[in-house]
């Protein structure tokens, strides 16, 4: 035990309420020296402590101090170099070594925000790694799981299939498992994250209900709910593991042990994880080279025989927030465990002990597959309504002495005495369960919840305590049968604790749906109910029972209409749906199908039968022949198999050609419409294939002399000159909104500029609205309205134009122009060498062991895809919009010239001299009079704003290259280490002197009306700009909310390279981080809110 | 408590011929397996032996029992209703007495001075309770054996007070319910095939329990039941090469050990030399 020697270690080691003190409150008044002293103590403490909770909390404290407190101390503002070796170790997940290197740099050069940003990242990553390792250890050490990790050879294989499944050859009986999914009635502030249960078991409680579902379609409003997930298992007369996912339309015959562990090879990763976690091929076998057939022979006791496992999800789309995939995993695992006698009951329900084991195996399976959920997710295995709660670790538990709570919670099932049948019925009659259709990434949210819990930030901790209270209220109302009060509680929960803890759980789409439901149903709308990690996907709306049917119809219409309005600004994965649902009082169930009933689900046969029909009858095995006979018989007599013959013909003779040609036609017309330069494209394509351009060729020659450069300091003395220029109407703003922000929505193709990214001024605002609000404020301050230009591209123009029209320019009274893009590219299948360069040569963030394995498998599959699809070929196998790409922001300024926007601006404002050009995601960039004045005074043609580099600022920066100070793109740096020697990062906000820039193009104001002259000038200058090849992730959507992400090649020219032109006088000015920070990923938002940047941005805006 | 009766089960349909196979015993004499088992029972102090056989096998077994025929009686198991019920067939024979039980398709070979059956009998008589011979067995073999768990008796490293018995558990269940402190990870205490059983076991079996393990699990709930760890070897005659391995084990532990070893070495050397010569010719 280490004696606590600081205020913060005191908090960590305290036992009572003192343990719940907020880190922010404790650090707020500390000086920089005080903070550093605490950090030293915390670091010593966490290295010496052998207690999981103490180590993890100390790590989160350290991370938060370095992220949110040290950078705010003025003495830490100076730029500093972040050691590349440390950065490199971070990428390799060698966190301890990285931290030591950063600490040594801090010791040597003194504290700085830059080094602190690196330390914050290192401590945070180490904290999550420590947690993940502990969950993994706990799952492995659960009794009943341990043996699977030491069984490494088929000769040691201890499982045998139950004899009941081995009778009746040639077609063996089918074990069919059906499992409900779960919904969480109380949410409880994400209290089902593993660490909360392990550290605060008293606060880890959820009310979890097992439900059956049916999608309510227009043609089938009365569709009967049934268990949404099903697994089928049987012996087959071939020595393979045959895996089939009916809903993903994928099937494979696994013939080697190695293939079982290759999760990303196909869409069958979940089934493989179930086979492993179910013990059929235990995890200890990974790497074994013995034939899978040997193992299957031992399992079945019949050499030459194998096993078939089939999964089916009954039309429930992905992202339902009902833990469909975890319950499917649990369902498959339960079937595997029943079949091998690990669960004694072959049919019917299973015991509590077995349910717990299935839940533990499901956690293991999720870890194997590189995913992860909460501990309540496999709740569908249990029946009915239950309270799932954390349990303190006691002697005998593997967690005892390591964490306060156990990894696995307990389940208290409510009987009819606690929640009456009438209440259950009323609940079913009140709740409208929907999938709103939004695409979501819940991962970062769960990390935020863990972090905030450990930091005990005042408001969030109060929110958590309130959420705990709401659970008790819901239980009371449930016992009383008061569903209206439950609705009020779930609404209060969403409005209060949920969004207090994680503001990003709510969004404009959800709040619009709630508002519209309330407008339409008034007091008969009892409340909104958020399911799972965030809203927008699976959600519930509680209505008075007498209006439920109407509400189901209306909610479908409201969601459709709202999605239609928002689909350009909010990422949707699918069309919204409403479910019919029923509480499932049985939990997971199994039965045996024998004789003529031993049939797989109908959808299975559309996959399995066509290859059989193509095989000559004499080559079919007796089992296959008998199965075909049963199937044929079922087609005649079984209702479920009605229409199968038609489906089969569709599969045998695919009718995709019309769709394909339609898609090609639409792509051609788009290329035509947006001025696609086919000659330029073919040149680039040929250069790419020949290796003249590519990721490796993006780089400057290795002989280039590159060193750090210093920008000008911000000089407030020029403010008056700037104000005067503003007042005289000599300035305009250009917001670059041509891109879709593929990192923002991971390639979903919505318009980032319109994404309502954060609540500012009391409600959700988009980037465009925010920028206009800043222009309005500046215009008011200087007395002259600022002209504001928004550049668009083929991807964004229509959406932005319509949105601005609908919102009446967000009330912006000044001149507002849209500058439509005039350049477009066609994406290409990447070259294998570029994929390998990106994944093997460039620094990559290694993932956690299992996730990394999955990623490597995926990379291998994508390289194969590129080779099969034709390297360098046009990428056309997607929606037309996803095949095109904007060609880089270099073209945005020339487009102002080519499309006449600058001409019109000058006509309106003949005195216009300066443009401030900024990225759409630089939320706090405004027309600052001081910087404008400084730009004017310098006489420069181009002034670029730069910020002191932090760890996350990757992508080039300010450098002296062969004696010229200029911006260098990250992809142009000859080696990765060089970037670490550059102290300043490009914020991508530029100040342009119009006449001097025109001169670089060889133009004057008078020549702007000469289109031919302008086009020629632009083409000439473009040819002097480097062409970069980049890889972008593009989503391809299919099925019910499924998405694949493909890396595609495209080219770009970038505006920063203008600073390399010798004839252009360039200056660089260092601005504060809050001004220059760009928001590239939604995961940045939380820190942006917490470090005061959001409030700062809000203060720059004048909201109408 | 004195134990004078033994029950050997040999009624399994697939194993009924195994006890009739002839092997050369440690003393160099050729004997049927059943005869070796009978001699082991007699050596443990048994006076009466009952062999439960497949209907119609009585005379063949009587012939195989040879000179021990006077100590042996045969009972046919009328229908193949499982192992537990086979033992129950001897209920009349055991009457109210405790008895030694061995299975007919296994051979037991001890390296130590005292045979397994005798150790078990002595312990059962001293403790006045049922005792099963057990052995730490790798989890991959669990599908073949009944398995016990319990607490180690104070002062003895080889004796356990049994509280759980499960027939052919999966490793999942074994890990949850059958782990015993002091036994290596992945190993469990599986039945050795020799038991001394009290009359209570017959009463429990009479309730219709299908396996001896199920009956012993029930027994452990009501009275003291011990397991004695045995360092001998058991040989499953029904396993592939089971008879051959059992014969080798007997021979290598018997008076002709040197002779058998030298013949085996000769066999091996001949084969290797032949293979090497064939390889040389090919080259």
C-alpha cells in the first residue's frame, strides 16, 4: 500500500464520499507548478499501485490534467517539439514507453501544452488498455471458460456432440435456438459499461426487457412479433464447418482451423466468434495447423462428418440499439453449448447458471470479434422483465482483490407479483418502438462515459446520481402499473441525466421527432425513451394506449418526413421503421426439428439450392439429395416456403442488369453535368497505373532540406486598421463547403457544412449557421455587413442551396453567395502498392490485439478486392454520388474566378480588397480585425494562420523548405519523423489580397469577365501545383442498414502549396488554438466542449 | 465393516467378449482377462464374486473363470438398461453387505506393492463408507469417465471427501463444479474403475438412476463417501489397441519383463534397419 501524499491520490484512495470529488474542482485553482507536482505524485502512485481501480483512475486524472488544465495555464502556451519516438510508440501501443519519453521531454524543455497533449493521449490510451486487459483477464478466468484457452491440439479436444444430433442419417436433426433481443427501460446513464460494474457495482443497474419483434410494413401492419434471432445447428456428411448467415446472404465451408479465426475474410465473423466462444473450436486452437476435419471427427465421433451453423435475424436492421448482434451471438453460442452438452438442456429453457455462462461466452465472443458491448446486452437470453445489477466481488470470484465489483452482474427476474400481467400488457400497448434510421458510432460515447465517471465532473456526477434515482422511480411505477409515469420518467431521463452526462446522445433529428410527436399527440404522448448508446437509431415513444395504433402510423410518417428534410445533413443508414413488439417471457429457447420438419429457414435455401441444382443428381451426396426432397415437399405444403420457387429463379437468373445500366447512365450524366475533364482523368489514371503518381510519389525528394520555421506573432496594434477596412467594406469571407467531410461521418456522404454538430446559443447549429452568426456579429461591430461566400461542389451545392432557402439564410442579412464548384474527379480502384504503402509503410495506429487481427484480415481482403476489381480502374460500383470526388480545395479559389462569384462580389463591393478563406470545420474562425490589420500592414498576397502543434495535429505544417518558408502537406513530407520537428500546424485559414492573388494567376480585375482568359489562367497555374494521390474510405450500403467501407483512390490539389510559389509574398501568423482548431471527427466534440472552445465559439456568434 | 463380496460387470453389448480374451499375466501364465480380475478380487480378500453378464454368456464365462469357478456366480442382465442397472442386478447377491465393484472391460496394473483393490477395501473397512478409486485425468478424457470433486482429507494427500459426482462432464461443467485444490489445471479426479460400495448404493440404484455416477452423487449427499487417488494404471480394453497395450503393460510389470523388452527392441531395430536399407537403395 502506498501512502497518499497528494490531494488527488487522497481522493483516489478514499473510501467514502471523498472518493467522489470532482477532479476539475480540485484542479481549478492550482497553479502550473501545483498541477505538475500533482502529476508527479499521481504518476508515481499509478506505477506502484497494484489495485486496478486506483491505477485506472490515476491514469484518467493524469490525462485530464494534461488535456484540460495545464494547456490553460499561460506559462504552458509556448510551442514545443513532441518527440517522434514517443509518438511512434503511441502508434505501436507501447504506451508506457511513450509516456516515459514525453515525461523526459517535459523534464528537459519545461511544461508545454504540446507535450501535455501527448501525455494526455498516452495516459488515456493506457487507461483504456488497462481496462480492456482486465475485462479480458476476467472473461478468461471465469470458470467454464478457462479450459478453452489451454486446448491447443485436436487430440486434446474434450467435447463430444450429443447422440440425439447424430441419429437419422443421412439428414440429421436440426437444433433450432430462438432468442429475443433486449431493450433497456431505464438507460441508467450507460451504467452497463464494464468498468462501472467493476468499480461501482451499487450504481450499475438497468431494467432490461426481453422482446420479440416484427417490422411493421405498410403491407403488413399486423405482423406478429417473434424472437428476432435464430440459430440452426446440425451434423452434415462432409468434414467441414459450414457457416451461413441467411440475412447477410453469405455462406462458406470452413476447412481449416486458421480460417475459423479469420474474422474479416467474409461476413461470417459473428458465426466464427460463436463457434470459438461456444467451444466448438476453442480459442486455444488459434494457430494450430492440424486439419479441422480431425477436430470435427472427434466432435461428432464420425470421421468424414462436420457441422453446419446457420444464423438468421428476422428483418431487424442494424443499429436498432436492441443488442441484436450480441443476442444473436448468445443465441449461436447457446446452440453450440447445448449441442455439446455444455448446457444440459438440449431443448426448452436453460438454467440460470447456464444463462450466465452463455453471457460470459458472449462477452468473450465480442472480444474475439474485435467489438464490444455492455454487460446487459445478452439480456435476451433471460426471460421477461429483469433488474440487472452489479455485484460486489467476494472471496472466490476471480475479480476479488482486483476490482470492487464482478465482471458479470446478477439478474433478478420480476415475476407477476412484482410486475403484473396487466402492467406488462399496458406497457406493450403504450410503447411505439422504432428505428429512426440514423447511422451511429457508439464506441466513442462509451469511452466518454467511462472517463467522465472516473473524473466525477460535478454536473455529470450529479446526472449519474439522478439517473440512479430515476431507475428506482421506474421500478416503483412499474410495480404500480403506471405507464404514463414511466413515460414521464424516461423523458426526464433523456432531457436530464443522459444529455448531462453525454450531450451527444441527443441530436437535432431526435429532438425534432419528439417535438413533432408532442405537437401531434399533446398529452397523449407520454414520453420519449432512449435505447442504448445514443438516440437516432432504436428509440421508443410512449403514448396513451388508445392512440397507439394511430401513433405507430403517424410516427412512421413523421420519421419519413423528418429524414427527408435532414438526410443531407444527418447521416442515415436506412429508411426509418416502426416495430410491432411483445415482451418475451421465455428467454432463449430451443427445439429439435426431425424428419420432414428438419428444415432450415426458407432464406437458407435461396443460397443453398442453386449450387445443388447446377450439380448433376448422381454427384449429390445422399444427405443433399434427401434435403432437396424435403425442401421440395416444403415448397408444396409449408406456408413459410410459399414463393420460394420464384425466389430461386431470381437467384439462378439474377436480374441486376437493369439496375447496373441505370446506375452507369446516371453516373455518366453526372460527370457530364459537373464538367468532368476526361482527358485529365485518363492522364492521371495512366500515371497512377504506371507508378508515376501514388502515395509514395506524393512526397518531396529526400534531398529537400526541411526545418522548423517561426511565424509572426499576433499583433493587436493593427486592430484599428482592420476595423477600418471592415467598415469600408473591403473584406469578404469565404467558407469552404465543397467537401462532405468523410472523416466526420466515416464516408456516409452527408454535407458536413449542414450537420447540426453541437448545441450553441441553446439549440443544435450547423457549421454554416455558426459561420453566418459570426459574420453577423462582425458586421454589426464594424457597421458594414460582411459579404459571405460559401463554396460548394457537386456533392454539396443543391443540399446547401435548398437548406439556406428553407432556413431563409439563417436570418443572415448580408450579401450571401454560393460559389458552385467547377471541377470533379472520378474515383479509382486503388493500386495494391498504394494500399500496402498506406497500411504497411505509413505510421498506423495499432489496435488492441484482437481488433488488430481483424483489421489485418480486412486489409488482406481489401487488397484482394482491388486486384479483382482491377487496380486503377474507374470506381463505379456504388451510388453515382459516391463514385465522384471533389478535387481538393486548391480549386475553390479559382472557382470563384471561373464561376463569376468574384466578379459579382466586386460589382457589389468595388472596394473589396481582401478575402478570408477558411475551412467549414474551423468553427471559431471569424474576421478578426487585428489579424486583418496585420495582413494589410504586411503587404502580403497571402497570410496563413497557424497554431502551435499538438499531438493530434498531423498533416504537415509550417516549414522552411530549401530556404523558403512555406506550408508543407503531411503527405508531401519525405519521412514521417520530419513532422515532429515542425512546431506549427496549418489551421487552413487564409487571408488573401485579391489583386496580388489575381496577379499570380496572371489576371487583373478587368479580365475577370473574360471566361476564356480566366479558364486558361487557372489551367496554367493548376499545372504548376502538385497532384496528390490519396485514399478515401467510401461507404457502400446494402441490406438492412449494413455498410461496407472501401478505400478508393482519388487525386487532390491543395491550396497550401500556393505558399511555395516564389512570386507570391506569403506571411504566417500564429493564432490561439481555440481559433484555429478544426473539427475533423465527432469524437473531438466532447473535449471541444469541455475545454471551453465551444463556449468561445458561441461568444463570437450573434444568434438571430 | 468387512467386505467379502465383489461384483464385476461384463454385460455391455459391445464389451461382452473382451473379458474372455486371453492374455499372459504378470506371472507368465496365460489367462482370460476375467480370470485376472477374479484373482485381483480374491487377492483383495474377497470370498464371493458375482459377474453380471449378457444373457446366455454364463457358460462361456464359467469356462473362462476356470479353477476359480467355485467362488463365482453369474447373473444375467435381462435388458441392456445401462451400467447402473447392471450393478443393481447383483442386489440379491450383495444382500445387505458392502461389496467391491470392478468393471470387466478394464485391467488394473499396479507398480506399488499393494494392489488398488486391496487399498480400497482396507480404507473402506477402516472408514466404514463407500470408497472409489480415482485418478487425476486430463480434461480431454472427460467424455469417458465419471468424475468427482471434494475436499482433501486432513493429513492425507491421496484421500478426498467427495461432495460432487458427474458422469462424463464437459470441461465447461468440470471447471465450474469439479475443480479440486491441489490438482493441476486441466486435470480432474476421474473414476479408476474400482469401487467399494455400501448397500445404500443399491437402494439408490433401485430408484431407477441410470448411472453409477448419478447414484454416487446422491450417496454423497446422504453419507460419507471417499475417493482414494490411485497411482496404478488402468487399461481400457475396448480402446483401439486396448488389448495389446494391456498385454504390454502386464508383461513389462511381470516376471518376463527383460525378455519382452529385448524382443520389442529387436522388433524395432529390424524395422528401422529395413527402412534405412530401403532408403539407401532408393538413393
